[in-house]
C-alpha cells in the first residue's frame, strides 16, 4: 500500500483539562474522499483544525505526506481549508478572494489571472468574478470558498461542514458537485459532517467519532453493515436492538439466547465488533419483512402492529414482539398490491438469523 | 383623526421625543453661537462698537495676510502630526488588547486606559512641563547619566512639545474606536489568510488592517478635528514657535479687539478642517461599508 497522506498517532488535544481529542490514530489514504462523522461536540472540527495547523497537539504526532508537522505553521502546510463559516474576505471581490492564496505565493500576474478564471469556472461561478463578496448567496459563498482553496492545488482539502448552511435541494446538488470535483482534481478530501446520509453517499471511507475518540473507520457499506458497537449502529441509520446473552462459543459458531427470538446459533463473524462483552442483537428495519397471504420466510414470529407511519413509497411499522416491552421498527416498500396494515392488527414478521448482529 | 394626532402616534414623533433634550441643548449651545459667529464674521468692529454692515473684508484679511496663512499651515501640520502619532501609538495598544489579552480581562484593560482622565487635562500639561522642562526629568536624567553637558532646549516650548503633549492626551480616544473595530474582525478570516499561505505580517496588512480601517478612520477624525482648534496646549508648552491658529483667534477676540476678524478666522479654520476631513473620508470610502 502507498503511504497514507495523513497520519495521526496517539493524538491528544486538551482544552484546559477537557479532552477534545484523545488517543486518535488515523490513516487517510492519498486521493480518497474521507469523512469525519459524529454528533455535535465530538471533536470533528478540532481534529480538522489540528490537521490544518490551527491547533497544536497536547500529545501524539501528525504526519502529512510522511513529514512530521510538528512546529509547521498552517501557512506552510500542504493543506487548505473550507471553513464552516466560509470565511470569505468581505473587503474583496470574488476574484480577489480566489486570487488571495496565489498572491501570497507571489506568482506572476498573468498566471494568477488565468488560474483564478479557471477556478471560478470550475465551481460554476463564471461572470461573478467582479461581484462584491457580500452580494453573494450562501451557496455562492461556499463555492467561492471552494475555488479559493482548490486554486492552490493543495495535497489535501479540508472541509468543515461546508454544506450545513444550505437548503436540502442545494445541498444535494453541491454534494454531487463536490464528489465530481474530487474525482476531477484527484485531491484528497477530508470532510467533516454530522449528517450520516451525507457521509454515506459521498465518502470512500468514514471515521465515526464519539467524545473525542474514533469509534470506527470503514467504508460506508462496512459501516452500515458491520458497525462495531451499538452506538455506531444507532448513529448510522436505524437499528432494532434485542437483549442477547452469549451461551457458548465453539469454533466459528456462537450460541445465543435472544429476547423474543429464543436460542440461536450464529456465526462468529456476526459479532462485528468482537464477541467480547456482547449483550445485544441488532437488526436493521429493512432486514425484517411483514409477511402477507401465503408468503413464508426462513423464520417467522407473531407480532402486533402498534404504530403505522405511511411515507408514500415506504411504510414504517412499529410492532410489538412477545416478551419485549419496546416495539421494534420494520420498513416495508409499498409495492403493487401490498396492503398497509392498521394499528392493532396481527402481523407475521419474517426474519433470518444471518441478518442479526451481535453488538455491545 | 387630525394630522397632528396621526403624527403624534407615528415613529417620527417618538424619535423626536427621545432626542429632544439633546436637540434643545445642541440648538442652544452649538447652533445659536455658530450662527452668531458666522454673522459676526461679516461685520466690523471699531474698538468696542460693532458695525453691522455686510462686508467680506475680514475674510480677505484672513485668507491673504501671510501671518494667518502661516499659522493656519502650522496648525494643520501640527494636528496632522498629532493625529499620525496618536493613531500609530494607539493601534498597537488596541491590537494587543484585542488579540493578546484574554477575553475576561479586556474590560479591565479598557478601564485602565481611561485612568489618565482621572486627572484634569491642565494637570497633565503641567506634568509634561515638569518632564520636558529645562530642569525637568528628561534633562535631569540625561545630565545625571553624563550623556549631555547642558540641558536640551529643543524639547520644551516648541512644536515637538505640543505634538507630544497632545498625542499623549488623545491616545485613549483613539484606542477605543480601533479596539472596537479590531474586535469586530472575524478571527476565522485571519485563519483563512494563514491557511492560504500568508505569513503573520502579510495577513496583518492584507486582512486585519483593512478590516479595522473604519476604527482607524474614526480615530483619525476624532483626534484631528479637535486638536486643530486647541489653544491651551500651544499656549502652555508651545513657546512662541508653537502657537497655533486658535491662539490667534483668541487674540483677535480679546486683546486685539477685532472679534469679526477672529470670527472670520474661526469660520475659515472650520471650513478647512471640514474639507480635509471630507477628503480623508473620501480617500478611505472603500473601507467604510456599513452592515448591509
Ligand atoms: N478553544 C476551545 N476551548 C475550549 N473548549 C473547546 C475549544 N474548542 C472546542 N472546544 C470543545 O471541544 C469539543 C469539541 O469541539 P469541536 O468544535 O471539535 O466539535 P465538533 O465535533 O466540530 O462539533 P459541531 O458538530 O457542533 O461543530 C467541544 O466540547 C467544545 O466545547
Ligand atoms: Mg464543528
């Protein structure tokens, strides 16, 4: 494997005695679209700012391109940042904003002019060069911030929740535009977001963070399919949890007693975060089906519908299983001929042992 | 409903009510005297009697007499020097408080800066005389150290002393607007400049300074306009070569018994100051952009 472009080893950051980051170990590969995902206050911005050079580590080390960044100020690092607030210079026009970094590098005027024009065109702002920066919409500002960083052709582009201020439509448009840009320029992108959908759709790999620690680093599919803990599983999409008790393990199989479902033997690989300390079984809502008519499934269980949420293309059911207080959620696609059940009706729920995960 | 009742309920009336004490005060103590001075400048005085026939003679004298031209020029020069010195001294202090003092202590620092106002201005001028005088602190120390043989005479009773004393007096007034402007500079903009590759010095000149210009401009105006009319300081520490136009205006009103000429000089000085200030603001208009 080629050398990772960004490497953090045992990285700590304290504000006073509050640990904003603790023992972060992270490798980001060259050219990948990497996302940092986590709830508010978990340290995403702090981690990004540490990479950019705005926070000095309390312990541990950071390497970019194999070189230690100790004592290297932000203006000497091969990274550029798109700030959460965009940080567009209000006293400069769009073109002057984009030219800022090129002027800092004292490039010849002619080169600056052509590169600025290219960058402005790349983010789709042709004709806006002379526009005063306070006369821009949120989406336009974000694109100026992007152009201003991309024009410098950094090795790594750091983006701090660049899309959170935009409305849904524009956000989705910018998401695909960002992805397209990243493929076109081949720069490593590190994106901070607290929107799991955004992380899943855009990234090659995602790091999930809680309380200043990295919980899991994986591809979107692996993260969704094999979360390493209940907390991660709950943060990425929806998951139903049932109490589970490990009875015995032998070789590759695990004997468990799962609430409502009874004794089962599962594969050890279904304990995606390791078998140690597992006390619940998780199953995604779309892995369960409500059987109708003569449909059968590998395994079936009787349940009672307690809530119905109809979304048009989908219906979300809350159903109550025997021996379980809390209802579980099942999502069903409303295909042709399918009737939507009503609250209080009995339902046959189909499930399979292989769709269960053992988590702690 | 009559128009008066309507008007009384409107916002205009409320606003007028709010400012009415200030407005009355201003009209009485500023506008009325100003009108009187303007009127006076077109009259003539013969010992103690005023002749109220319209004449431009006072202005002709004020603008053509070399003595007055010279004094006007000197006054402009001195107050420009004071302004430059004040702003140059105030900026680093304001910068320090805004960028290096922890947020909790900023209020205390600003409070400390106002301490000089606890002593009257006259006292402070006399203190400068003590410091700069022939047998003063500076000369005493330098002679004590054996660095000079005789007391330096160029430090008191001349223009330098006027500039120094005025600058010292006005620095706090300049620090405050600059501090406020610096506080309003979004720190993420400075980080963005660093991120884009600028060194500390360059990002100061490309981001921090331009964005704090409204404060610098305010400070400049606040210092420049009143200093040009100052006559206490030049009188006390200026010596014969440090006198300014306001001293001449005072002279005309009092000893020379020529209030109309004094008035014409005063109005001319006001006009010139206004022009200079407007030109200055116009030159910097790109920095003065209000909230949109
Ligand atoms: N300069 C600072 N001084 C003290 N505490 C700080 C400082 N900066 C951040 N923190 C704390 O560190 C923690 C992590 O902050 P950070 O900004 O990295 O969160 P985040 O994950 O980016 O959150 P959000 O999604 O809300 O932006 C927070 O609890 C925050 O209060
Ligand atoms: Mg953040």
